[in-house]
C-alpha cells in the first residue's frame, strides 16, 4: 500500500502544473509511512541572534506523533520535544525534567521555529493564509527540485514576507525551507538531509530517561 501511495505521489509531482499539486504530492509522500531526517541550517531567534542549528526529526504520521531531538547549538543539545495529538512532551537535559502540556495549551516552539509544523507542509505559514506559487525548477546536489514561494496576505501581521520551499522531484519530499522577513532578513534557512523511511513506534518516540522528573502542566 505504501508503495502505491508513493507511486501516486511521484506521478502527481511529475505532472504538476501548480504549487498546490507539488505541495499535495510532497505531503502525501511524508504521510505514506514513518520517517526520520536530519534538519540543519540557521535560525534568527526572537532576540535577533542568528544561530546555527541541527535537529533530528522522527515522525509517525499514522498516529500524528513527531519527535524533534536537538543536536545543536550547545545550549539546547540533548533536549527534545515530542508532539502528539493530545499532549506535548518537552524534555530538558540540564535539569532532567520532562514537562508535559496539553496540546491545546502548549506553545510548540524551539529556537524561534514552530516545531508543530515540521512535516506539515500545508501549515508552514501558520495562520497567515499563504498564497503559493510555483517559482520554477532548480538543480540541487540532491537532484532536480521545484521551488515554491508562499506569501501571506498581510506580511506585517504575519511577521514575515514570504516562505520559500524546495521540493525534490523524485522522491517528492521537502529539501529546503526558508523564511524571509518583512525587511528582507532571513528568519530561517533549513535543509533536510539524510531523509529515510524508518521503523518507528509511538512508545519509542515517547521514550525518556526513567529517572527524569515528570511535571504535568
């Protein structure tokens, strides 16, 4: 079944004539089964500081569970966040605490990026209501890719001018994600690497140190 879904996604991209079709094909590919990827690049934090970041993302789409493990910078290394439909689990390495929030009350953010939107391409712009367009095709080290540009109706209210997304043609998965601010500054520039299908379970994604202090909010 997963092979059939993947084939449909590939055909969708091959015949794509619009940004919506490319996004739909990529979203279908991500949802076709569990996956892991290394995501790294630069982020501008809410304080305005630009920092290099690296994180490992593990996703179990069938259950709506995503785990983000921070590898860099050092200030957040070994922290992780697990997002489920019901709760958000935020593990803090330095204090060995697992803080648990109800999903509806949690601000799922790390280093200025909304972690709840990783792997959900249709929600990259949050509540801004992006207007997507296909900006062309580019050759990349990973292969030919579509470049999409999404612009909010009100950049000032949204807090950014545009989102740029590169999607590989084969397989149709995200390759790069960049957010540009109203003043032209780059707010985020992240590259997806080492993407692969994985054997993952809900229990494995929710795993945490047995001696951690659990704090329910």
